[in-house]
């Protein structure tokens, strides 16, 4: 199609502005993990010294992850294979608690890791009540509350699941509003799960401030390794494991632990706490993102910021470029040496139009023009300066080719 043959314009390392997709493993995380591929190879369930030293390391990692989300005890953390498994363990457990209930309350903005299991449950007699986004990408939490109110006996609602930060727009769900939903759920004995995969490490989060029953996070979004995540479980909440067959994780997730990855996630949680405590570092990320966004708005007419009037995490900018396809922009930028994302997989015949942006009221063409740029802790001024040359160049080139 429109794209010129592959020709990298810049010999420099590609600029990576796709930290919402995944983050690099931080050097201190890698250093913490390496001995667990060699010297410390024991099985943490073994009673001998080789096992015990690894069990100790897992206990330390558990404690770090617990502190990152303000859990009272490390025992509240169950390590999993990632955000997707944490979420699906949560939804499965929530559903098992109220077997007669057939309605699920959530939002149409959720990640596929939530929406796909809800779809699946739809084929087994469940009905998902998905609250829409407002035009700025926020979940209408009053609508969630009114759904709970509309069913005072609450007998029909199996569980509620909501995201804390949207992965495509970076729009933040207000913690106080989540706490209100939590209180309403608690009053009706309805389990409440929060997908905090995109909040952890970017903004502080304390499970006690929300008051939910279950909360999911992922290691590879916080500069830890892929294939590792954590599910926080409120003390007293009865978890129904997805994986059976062993006593690991306090009988809540069978299978020999991914020890190096868990140690890595623990180190990543420590690094995330350091970052979150460093106001200067967070302000720097926000200043770079704002400069990038404002620079593009100033030099590229027909650019809009999706969710720009909402509270967003400091690092994310989801932009729509009139007259150019997001997919083509992302591909051309990749040739120029800048990694970004459309933020959405192809789905439901909309050829890559994001369900989140469509849910915010954009038409298919507008949604197809969107590109998500997500900066990270190591993003630099030089990268932003360069990106401010590359993005306008790519968009102008594609616009000039448009019929
Ligand atoms: N939830 C959200 C909001 C996400 O952004 C992602 C990943 O992009 C997930 C869940 C799934 O996490 P994982 O990739 O660790 O399975």
C-alpha cells in the first residue's frame, strides 16, 4: 500500500514510545533475576537448602509486590503468569461465589482479558451489562451504581469488574468513585474486581483506598519480565483456583513457580515504588508527554487528543490524525525508527478501529486514525525532539497520498 520500502532514516536506536504494550526489563530487575537461572535453581517447595533459599526469595518478592499496592500482608498476593491469568482467576472465583447470579456488571472500555471471558460467559447463560464510556474515555460510574441500585436484592448480579486505568487512552478511573462502587458491592455481597494492570507503577494505588475484593496487576507493564503477574485477594475472600494440582501459592495457584520471573517482579515493584516516590521523575515524564502532545497539536492541524480532558496517567497520549490511518502511521513510524501502537487489535469487522474509541463516540474512520504513544521512565528530551520531527513527517506523507 502506501508504505515506501523499508529504509531506516536514523542510525540511532529506535525510539520506544509503546510502554503500555510492554516495558523493557529494568537493569536492576535483570540483575536480580539472573542468579535464579543458575545458582539458585531450587524448587521452592523442596524442604532442603536449595529450595529454601528460593522460597525466601519468593517471600521477599511477595512482600515487595504487596507493598506496591498497599496490601496489609504478603499472603494476600497470588503470583500468576500475568495480568490475563490474574483477571481470569478473579472472574472465575467471583462467579463461583454466586452460582445462581447471571448478570455481570462491567464497562465496554475493558481490556480483552476481561471482555473475552465475559463474551464466553454470555454463551453459558450470563448477561454482561457493559456501561459505556463518556466522550472523554471515562467510565460512567453513576451508571454502574444505578445498575446495582436497580437490583436491590442484588441476587442477579454475579460480580462487577472495572479497570483502574484504560490501556489505550491512559484515562484514570477515579479511586473515590471505585471506592463507592466497592461499598455498594460490599453492601450487597457482590464480588468486585479491579484491573489495575495499567495503573500499577504509573500512579500510586492502595487496595484499602478502593475496598475491592480482587485486584490484578502484571509484571511486564512495570519493567519486570513477561509471563508473571499478581492477583491481590482480600483476606477472607474465597478464591477458586483456575489451576489445580499442587499446594503452591497457598493452594491458590498450582504449578511450580516461575521463580526467576517472580523475583524479577519483586525487584520491579521495588523500582516502581522508588519511581512513584520521586515526584521529580514523574513530573519529568508528564512534561515530556505534554511537550510531545502540544508540539503535535501546534504543527499538525486535524489532530485530536482522545481523552485529553480527562485525568490521564502521565505517560500516555492517544492521538487522532485526520486523513491518515493509524495503522499506516504506526508502520511508517516504525520504518523511521519510532515504535508506537494503534492500541487495538483488529476486531469485529472494524478493521482495527478500537472498541474503546468507538465506545467514546468516535466514528470508525476517526477511530482508525488513532495512534497511542506511551512514554516511559527512560524516555528523553532528545527522543521527544526527534519524535516531533518524525510524527509530522509521517502524517504529512500519508495525507499527501490520501485520495
Ligand atoms: N489489562 C490491561 C488493562 C492491559 O493493558 C493488559 C495488557 O495489555 C492486560 C490486562 C493483560 O495483561 P498481560 O499482558 O500481563 O496478560
